[in-house]
C-alpha cells in the first residue's frame, strides 16, 4: 500500500512577500542619512519579523496538511484491524485452555519454590549467626589492639611532655644565669624541640607576663586556691600543652598578687624540672587516651 501524497502548496507568493518586506526594511535603513528614529527602527523590525513569518508559513501549512492526511490513514488502518478481531477472539479461546494447564503447573512450581525458600531461610539464619560470631571476635581483637595503641600513645606523649618540661626548666635556668650565649643556645635548642613536637600535634604554650589569669588555660600549684577575677600572671612555672588543638595540660603559673591565691614554693621555679606529680597532671582529654 503506497503512502498518500499530500497537497503541494506553492511557496513563491510567500517568498515574494518575504523579499518585499526585507527590501522595505533595507530601504528604510539605507535612506536614513542621520541617526535612525524610533519609528524607522520599529518599522524595519516589523518588516523583518513579518518576512520571517512569511518564510516559515508555507512549511507550517504543509505540515498541518500532512498531519491530517496521516491521521486519516491511521483511522483507515484501525478500521481494517477491527475486522480481524473475530479471528483474534478464537485464538483467545484456545489460549484460555492452555492457560489453565499453565496455571496448574505454576501452582506446583510455587509449592516447590516455597520449600526452597524455607530451606534458604534456615541456611541464611545459620550463616548470619556465624558471621555475627566472627564479627564479635574480630571486634574484640581490634578493640584490644586499639587499647594497646592508645596506651602506647599516652606513654610516648607523657614522655615527650616530660622531656619538654625539662628543656623548659633548663631554659629558665639559663635565663636566670644571665649568660647571653648560654641563653641563646638553649633558646634555639628549646625552639627546635618544640618544632619537632608540633609535627606530631603537640603544641606547648606559656602564659605571657601581665596576662589575666584564665582558669581554662592556667593552673596554680595549689589547686584549692581561688585566684581573684582580675589576678595577673607573674611567671610561667611549667609549660602548658595542646594536642591537635585540644587542651592537654594547662600552664602552671605564679600570680603577681600574693593575696590573690596561695603562692608556690620559692624554690620551685629554679629547682629544674617540675615534679612528677605536676607533670602528669593532664587534662581529661589526655586521660581518655590512656
């Protein structure tokens, strides 16, 4: 069956109108010797737009005519297919009998699949219990290893803190000796050790002189002493530390006003390293690492 041929619309009148409109727009633009006014611009734009509409109009009209022709052909095909529905009805009747047989086979298959599913459920439950036991055992092993690593980290962190405390005490002794060369050498040595500690996240800090006492970052030798709200720090006795941005140990300081808090022993700053009791006084964050 050959496809019907739609009507052919002559396009030359549309092209002629399009050319006349474009020529008019060109004429308007070329005849303006000075700046083009608003009316000339609007008229030229209208001519160009109308020419564009005339250029595409014949194609749109042909498309609509072809669509109507295609719809008529589709309607003819539907009518011819309706005549074949009687034969299809007979085929459906035969397929119904076969469908009943297939339904019986499907019921048997469903029963077999249900039995297989029950067996798979039992096996999956047993396998899940096995995996759970293996997972619990692996978690216990990993927890033990993590505890060992945390204890080791806490040990080397305490060792590093004590070493830096001793270096700070040496540097304070050098400052009190008044020897410039010794002060310079020990200062360079202390800075080098602190830079090495910063590479593992341990950052030491000291309280500046004339700084207000901060209970969050400073600590007195006598923990039961209550400093005044405007107490001024006179001297740093032991360096404070932060580990990866968290406070590890506050700086041990001496206050400027002797009445603001209980003063530390006079021999503590010049005696060298801080006693072990003060060195191990770490913040709760460090105790969790142990």
